[in-house]
């Protein structure tokens, strides 16, 4: 599997701007954020969109599902899945400084029977048999301190991601960078999942495009999607009604 060479792990720090705390990996690029007065809410728009897999499952099944994050960031997704959705939650993070920062500065709870943070290379860890076919919601956000393109972004990596998923599981991935980089990444996801299983948001103002890919391609009816969006917005205060206008399946037929 091709990946960028990592010479040294970057230093982790944070900055505060009003009520928002930002995580940095030794650069000005933001790797995550938290509202200091609402530490278990999701602050960034693209991170909220990483929760759009909720539109593709029955609401009553959410608590029985397993969420996994590749890349901890500021732990926004990990905390939300664990605290708000009450799911079994696993995060895989390469840099132990990031984990220490999340525990010290970003209110990440300690591990328990539902929460586990694994310090490992995500590309290697997800190949372990223990994870195969166990993940219902896989959230991939793997960027280094330069934030130029995903660190893991090959067709074989996305095939490994697909192998993690349960039959009705879904991957959401953050793609950030130039248009050419996005097109290449999307093509690799399609190679692994098939075009019928892939959905894409319109990009955010900041240039983040969140893509969804299902283990098994299926499309809920418009009525089901509308009902689930209403449930997600009411129950979890995520802008799910808006998602229906800007999230489209890649294959039109």
C-alpha cells in the first residue's frame, strides 16, 4: 500500500479563539476544533457531514452499532459517537501526542467498555482480522501537518476499509485539496466500492468534500430520507435537512 513517508511525528498544540479551541499539528492548519462550552457537540461543518451515514440506517438501531474513526483529530467524531449516540466507538490514531492532547485539552473521556483508542498505523491496523466485518460507521479523516492530501488514499486502502464494514455499513471520508486530488481520490473509492454505492456532498466553503460509500449499495426512498433527516436534526442537532439538498448519489440511475 502506497503512503507518504513519515520522518517524524509533528508536535501537537492548540489555540483558542473566543469559545472555539483548535487543534494544530505544528502548523497553522486546523486539524479539529471544539466549542469549549459544548465539548461534545460537533463544531466544524465538514465534520458534521461525516455523520451523514445516519441517513442510511434505521434510527432505532444506532445504539447497537459500532463506529470507528481513522484519525482522531480533536476527537469530535469519537466523542459524538460515544457520548451523544451511545455507540461502541473505536478510534485509531498514529500520534500519541494527539491522544494526550484530546484527553488533556479536548475532553475525550478515558477508555471503557464502549470506548477504545488504539495507537497504531491505521493502514496496518485495519487489516487485522479482529476488525473485519465489525464496523457499521467508518469515518476516515487522515491528514498530516501539511493538510495537502490524505495520507492514506490508494484503491487498496479503500478496499481494506470496505472489508471492515458490516453488510449495511457505511464509510464517510473527508477529501480536502485541489480538484485534481479530489477526482483521483473519488476514482479510487469507486474502484473499491462501486459507483452505485458512493454518495458525495457538495464541497464546503473551506474546500472539504465528504464522500459516503456503502458496503452494500442501496438507496432509501425520499420519504425515508426525509423522515430520518428530521429525526437526526431533532435528536442530535445536526443540520440533516440541509444535507438532503447537497448530498447526491454518484450514479444517477
